[in-house]
C-alpha cells in the first residue's frame, strides 16, 4: 500500500504509469480488448463516443507502449486485428479495481 509522502521513486513510477495510460480512452480500449481480439470497427462500437481519428491515435500509442499488438492478416483487402499483450493483461487487476470503484462511488462521481 502506498502512503503519502512516499519516496520520489514511488512518485516516478506512478507518473510513468499514468503517462502510459493517460487520456480518457486507453483503459476503455484495453478493457474492450481484454474480452478478445477485435478489429477496428468492433473497437469503435465497443468504445462509445470515440472518433475513428482518436481511436487510431490511441491504438498507435498503446502499441508503442507494448500494451496491445496489431496484426495485419494477408487477406484481400488486408484485415487488421488488435489484441492485448501480456504486458497489457497485467493491468487487468487495475481495471477491475477501477470498475469496482466506479460502481461503488457512481453517485458521488456523477453527482446524482
């Protein structure tokens, strides 16, 4: 468990993690991929509100951070599939905890 006033290395590791997952979409994309491999349009439907341009940008960023893998299949036309990597799967506990926290504190979060 982290405590306030922790060492600078602790703050640095949290900063690094937040930079890899920054933005409102990355965890939602990873959550969608945790259920199985998806094509671009499938992801677009499973992450409501995201534009194709933003989804494309976020997928490239997640791939650069080795959280997802992009596979191009040799079909005509070429099909592209995205999958969560083992590195990305290591975030499943974090996503589960955020999901639980969101359910538990929904009234306070949305103000209703």
